[in-house]
C-alpha cells in the first residue's frame, strides 16, 4: 500500500529491515497499561444508524477539517510499523490505519500522522487527534477516560530471555517469579509481571522497548515481557541470541485486544467500529495479519 501524510513528526532513517513476514500470529494477547488518572467528563453516548463507515463520518467534526489525524508513538516499532515511518502504509498497524481511513472515505494523502506518547494517549481530556493506534490494550480502567473501538488484534504475552540464561528453562509462570524481570512503563506487560507473575524482586521499568532490550543484552534483567509479535521481531532481528521462553494469557485467560483509542464520547467512535466491521467482513484484517504478522508458530504455553 502506498500511503501519505504529514511526515514531520517522524525520522525516516532506515534503522530496521523493510519488512518482516515471518512473525507469527498465535493465541490471544496482553500488551498495554492501566491509567491512574481521574475519569474524563462523561458525554452522551453516540448512536449511529449510518449504513456504512463513509456515511457515518459525514457529519463528524474532525480534528482538522477534511483530514483524518492519526496518532502513534515514536519510535514506531516493527512489525507494527516499518522504518519507524507510519506514513508508508507498511507494518500491521500502519496498514490497518490506512485501511480504516479508506473505509471512512479518506485517501492516503488525507491522513496526517502525529506523535503521541503511549502513556499520554489514554490520559483524560481533549485529544488533538482523531484516533490513536499503538498496541493499546482495551481495559475497563482506560475506558473511564477514553473511547475504544472494537478490537483489531489480539495476541499473547511473551517472555524473552537470552538463550544461555537460567530463565530459559522455565516452563511455568510461577518459575518466573525467581528472576529479575522488566517491561516498558504503562504496559499490560508490566501489569502482568506485577499482578500475575508477582516476582520476588520489583520489576525493572523502562521508558520504551529499546531501553528494555538494551537492559536484557547488558544482563541488567533476566527476561523482559512484550506482546508476541513484538517478541518474534526482537528475537529474530534485534537480539539473535534471544529466545521466546513461552507465552501466557493474562488475567483469567480471556482474550485481550488492541483497540483504536479516541477521545471520550467521540462522535467518530461508532464510525471506526463500522469501518473495522467492514474490514473484518471483507477479509482485509485477516489478510493484513497474514502479511505483516504471519501465520502460526509453536511457542510453549507457560502454565
């Protein structure tokens, strides 16, 4: 897909391979965080009887007239984006964003991207974007402050360690509690460490995935947690001596999903839901998953 938009917020330096097709979609996921902020002011729920997503968006006031403003964090990581450039339409989330835009009636050059830090995206208050796409897990705590679309992806939580690390022999979640673990701040990976694994030592908290990876390579932590597709990319490309020890479901094993994030009470929320419904129905979401996140893989389930 060829895409366009405002590239001023992103560095297009070629820091990662152009495409990774060997990442695998496996079981349901956990990746994002819980907001501790007070709820935003409630608005009346928006109801639409529009037949299509394009019809729905006709009367919606956008952040910028005639433009769909889409937010994500920077760096924007593979396999969700490629080349740290959301505007190129490559990587699963970039491709999904442009597919949603198309269903809403926007061409690629009518999509403008802006940088919003992960933790800031689900803080209460007005937003200067129409929706944010950044592996943000849908949680009830976050729903108090923002809107979410229906889920566009689900995956499992993955544990990454160096191949020669003692943690590499772990086969259960309980065994992980004996090791020094880390994850990005504000993510459900960090929540899973604290609430599910409950390690003996406080987990290390990192500003972003790059810092977490560096700490693992430096031996500052025994293992880090991330969503499964990200874990595949890290171990296949960025840390060749790393391996995925296993995967597990957070909470009770129920599926956790990523959703598009919008301002609380946004009139656009039902429109992006319609767009995602159309993308599921016509097979686009499944095809994009196959293209950018791949098919299946055998990763041990941590009991």
